[in-house]
C-alpha cells in the first residue's frame, strides 16, 4: 500500500505543486491520478520514488517512510514507465529490458533470460530482442518500457502518461495489455493521465486533482461518474459522463429478440441488414462480456437501430431492439 499523509510540495519561489494531499493506493490495484495540466499529479507520482522530495508530510510504502530509504535503493524496487518509453538508444532491446537486473548484480545469462520471458509476456516477438529502439514502432517501444519496469519483479509500478504519445488504436491495445498483465501480476500501480476515458477504463480507484495540487475526489470509477463531488469534478468528467457510466453496466441481462429475416447470415454469423434493395451495415456486441455502452454503440452502428448479439465465436444469439435498450438505459438512470 502507498499512503500519502498530508503531503505538500512547495518550491523555492513559493509555488505549491501539491497541497496537503492525503490518500491511499491499495496494494494489488491500479490507482489513477487524473486532472488538468498543472494539478500536481505527476509531482505526486514522482514523490513516491523520490525523484522529487516532499516539503511536508509523509509518503509511506507498506508502512515505511520513503525518506528513510536511500533513493537509489528505493528506485530499484519500483518499476517506472514514462511517456516515449525512455529506452537507451545504444542498447539492444534485450539489454534495455535487463537494465535493473544488471544493476542488482544478476549475471548476464539470468538477466537476459528474464528479459526474453518478459518480451513474450508483453506481447512482443522474441525476434525483436536483438534490435535497437529506433527499429521499433512507438507502440512496441512502450511495451518494451513496461517490460523493463517489470524486469526485477517490483511490487510497485509507477506509470507517468505512458500511452499518451501513440495513436488511438495503439493506445487502446496498450491499455488492454496493461489490464491483462495486471490480472496476472497484481502489482500496486499508480498511473498518471490527463484523459478521463483512460482513467475510468484502467483505474480500480480514480483520484481527480484540481489545479493547485488539491485532491478533488477519490473513488471507484462508477461512483465517480454517478456521484461527482462538485462542479469542478462534474465539469472535468464532461457532459457525456452518463454515457461513460454505461461502461460499468453489463449487457448480460438485456432481453433479446429472435433475429428477423432481414438479418443476412453466413454460417450463423451476421453479414449485414438487407434493406432498401442492398446490404446495409450492422453493429454487434457480446452480452457475456460487453457493457451497455457497447450495446448502445452496436445499435447506433446498425442501419435499422437493431444491435446484433453474438457469442464469443461471432454466432448470432438474437437482436436487441430500441425499446429494450431504452428500458435498460432508463433503468440505469433511475438507479
């Protein structure tokens, strides 16, 4: 567990970056710091591994004050991932990943074996091990950065806007990869972002900061979206926070209707809607794994407003009509 106990960071010119911050990041979970530029979220992250020292208050790592730990020793036990990956350009990928094990005195064979294991774990081809960073795409470099942070198996992982420099498709892939890794590894992760969609997707807990380094609200994502603490939080979440809230409501209980004859199938899988003398697009969702937001998206993507429900293999289970979807969404609003 990481505990901020009345932490303040004040610079020599009087600027207060973080003001009397108190919160807990629970062990084995992802805590996301989110807020506008200049709100102190990155400063707060960097005080955990003492890249910046607090002016007042305490930061405890499993009950021990981080100021009682020599900075180099502290940092070797904490994984750190930054924007643009920060890889060493003159080192091959395998040696970039093995950086911390080398510093800890691991022999070269053991360190490289660990690096190769992690390459596969973060979804990269082991053949990339002999390449240099400039030979990899931005998304691949970010995966290497995550692998490097995990190399010595640290219990804590700090991530400072690690996915903000890549395109939206790669970013979504990296987010899914992080969630997959976390389901296996159960690290204590503190993640900084300015993107509220990323925050609610990744965070078990979301801490919203306001300018001046004040904590505006900390809660689980569903509560944050449904019960913002004040006008600042409400404004930061945006006018579409109700739509975002649907991401936390499973679609498993929505009633389905049999597929109508206008739905064209091939081997039991949807192809499109036969409408107006042609084949029109459809939208689909999986009730077993998807949310009401995914069902709503599927409805909006379909030419006739009917969302096609499919199983894990893409086979048609039925369709979700507008009335049933409206009733489900209205039920969420009343709840």
